[in-house]
């Protein structure tokens, strides 16, 4: 490429569209406050807060893993996951807000002194330690993410090779902390909703979902930029690699889902099976929709090689997976927080639309703060001229 100075312009038209999305979310929140119980409102806020926070976190994972492995193919799209990762501070604010609704989501807070099973977990499940863990997760995630972003931006005016070496150090630290912290974060904010139940696979299952929905978000943002006339240098090879990530980690997600379900079903122990019985009996449609959206539909489409090289098809599958992961987290949260089976309506969908508006505003704004290409990266030319096999 002759001109490597490519910048994104956050136009007024785009801002108006995103503002409308945000106002839909605010209207849905007001509607929910006026019509629903605090349990439903805080459960919906938890769903979206965790969902979008972990998308930003998964984007940092994408950047870090490619820095460590010295990958070349991803360099032309690297600024997209970097921009997505910049949502983390906003996501952290929503998680801090969630602390005011703990009483409406986590029953162990009320029952720690009355329930012998929960009392035995009090050393871990207590509010001060719970809050302290959250602060540690958020602080380290954001700090390392910002360092990786800063090093990448500095490389545009400095030595790309030195920046790559420096980024590998921070990426390695992030990967170790991420692997441990995301599992404990899943125990805290998702599994402890039903504190009598536990699964040794649950944290890794959540991790697989974080990775696959982050890849879906990267693809969706790429498609938006292409629609707006940017990222024309992205080749079918780049699209193919992103599609393969979406395809392979979708299979990995299904493997962990099935492993967890099969072992609990086979053992048939009452204190384990109630988790799935509740979801199959009361949320049957969503239970099977979850499997269709996160595995069956993407698998049947992306298993065909030529489809993995067509951006609109890959984007459609990314949207399917994005919705599927929302359904998956809905099933993690609502059966444990709601006494009655809730219906999904304007409040649930509108609130998510509002979060999408905030998320995209953060991502697109972040794209304006750096060149769309990491122009001094030593592997930039490789990302333009390699071929998939």
C-alpha cells in the first residue's frame, strides 16, 4: 500500500444513529423501573454489563495472543480489537453500579448465616471480599489493556520492532492473569447466583463464550467499517481467518457445554441436576435456541470453505453468535434470580440496544484516536500478502 495514513472520521450521522440507540436503552430502563421488579431490572443490567465488559476483555485477549505468537495475518485488523478493548473502563463503571444491586441478584447475601451450605462458603462468598476481587480484576485488566494500546499507538511514530518486543511482555502478563481471573470472575458474577450449585467446568465454559463473542464483535465492527467505506485493504484471506476463529471456537464452546451437561446428566445427582432441570422445564425454547445459535447454525454454514471467505455471510454468522451469547448469559442469570419465569419484551431487548449504542460509540470514538493501520508494525506487509491454505 502506498498510503498508510488512514484515519476514521466519526461522522455526525453515525453519532445520531448511536444516540437513538442509547435513548432506546434509556426508555427501556425507565419502562422497566415502572413495570418490573427490582430483581428483573438488576438481572438485565447484570446480563448486559457482564456481556459487553467481557467482549472488551476478549478483544484484549485477541491482541495479546497475537503479540505473543508474533502473528502476521492480523496486523491489518489489529486496530479494531484495540478499539473494542477501550470499552473496558466504561464496562467497569457499569460493574461498579451493579454493586448497588447485589441484594437483588445474589441470594447468598441474605442466606449466608441461615443456610449451612452457603455458610461453609462464607470465606469466599462475603461482600467485602467480593468487591475487593472485582476491583482487582478491573484494575489489572484496564491497566494492561491501556499499556498494550499505548505501545501500539506509539509504534506509529517510533520503532515498530521495539514496540512489538515490548508488547509481548505485557501481553504475556495479561494472558496469565486473564486465564485465572476470568474463571474466578465467572464464579463470582454468574455461578454464585445459584450458590448451592457448582461446576468445575463452568469458568472455562464462560471463557470459551468470552472468546467466541469477542471474535464475533471484531467481525461485526469490521463489516460496519467496510460499509462506511473503510478497511478496503482487508482481503478474503483476513476474512477467512476471522471466520475460522469463529468456527473453531464455536466448536470449542459446544464441546465445553456438552462436557458439563453430559457429566451432570450421567451422574444424575439431585444437587447438580436441578440447574439444568430448571432451564429445560421453564426455559425450554431458549435452552435449545442457545445451542442452535451458538453452534448448529454457524457450524452448518461456516463448515463450507467458500462461505468463510464472504464477508456478509461471515458477518451474518457473527450476528447469530452475538445473539446466541446473549441468550446463553440470559440462561445463566435469570433462572437463578427470578422466582417466576420472565418474558422477554421491550425492556430486555431495548436495554440491550442501548448498551450496543454505548459500546459502538466507545469503539468508533477509539478508532479516531489512532491510525487504522499499525503502519510501522514489522509484519504489516505479511498481512497484505499471505495466503490461506
